[in-house]
């Protein structure tokens, strides 16, 4: 009987000590019952908070860009082009082109349509080849997301060249021309993009009867900051 009483008394004392230990706010048992915020575990956001997970392959998400990473620069591009018009025999060959695109002039309007229409990116660039006219150009570029990673793009501006003005198979009429372009492309991750595009330069009959124009077709690789 004494042995049984001693065993019962010892068991009760162990249980009492365990309960007291578990009630300590700083012991491991108490911490195991709640989130370990101090140890870096996940803490859920407050009720009503919208959690947005960006899609790295979504052009609409990438269009919500932060222009602070590259200073005033938004994108650089390199491309390889070919002359693309019927009277191109005298200037056939490979053209190398490069562009720098800058941040838009205006801050965001919080309106998708106005952001695309009123926030084009200024650009400058050049096209060179040993087989045909070289160009320097500048203008504005509009980019429109289409679906997921895909987008279309158009630009308008001006260019100067060192091609023939008159009396050649391709006579350009004057040294300063309008330049426009159109392209389709895809964003590859957060920074890289690939494009296929066409550009055309001419003076629209404003300075001479000679106006054969310059038209190129090719591909580009771009890097966004």
C-alpha cells in the first residue's frame, strides 16, 4: 500500500510540473502552439489584404514596369536585317541595327489605354551595312501587350542616310526621311525579349519626285533594365 501511494504521489507531482512547464510563455511547448514569428515563419496578411502573385510570362504584368532600374534607359536592342523591296538588287546584303529606348516622358495615368497611347518610349538608333545606305534614326515607340508574353509594337520618327539622292537604282530624293516600323515579339522572363519587325523610310513625295524608299525586315534581341 505504501509503495502504491508513493507511485501515485510521484505521478501527480510529475503531471503538476509538466502543466506548470507548459504554461510558461517562453518555453518550447507554449511556442509550439502558435506561429513562430520571431523565427521567421510565415505570418498571414491581415484580413481583406489582396495578395497578387506576378506572372513572369505575362506581358500585362511586365507592362507595369518600374523605370528606376536603368536610370533614363529602358531597353537596348540589337538586330540583323535584310533589304526587303523589289528594287533591292544593288543593295542586297546583311544590315546590323541597334537601338536605345528611353523611359516615357510622363508618369503613369492609372489607365491602360492612356498609358499606351500617351506614354511612348523615345528611341535613337542606327542601321549599317557595307552593301547599302547607312541610317541614323530617332522617334517614338508604342508597345501594346497582346496576350501573356506577346506584344505588338509600332514606331514613328525620322532618319538621315548616306544613300543616293537621284540617278541610282534606289534614289531616295533627299537625305532626311520619315521612318516608321512595325513588329511583333515576346518577352522571355523579366529582362529579355525577341522580335521580328519591318521598318520603312521615305519622304512621302514632299521633297522630290525620286522616292524609292528603304525597307528592311529582320529580327531583334532586346534587354530591358
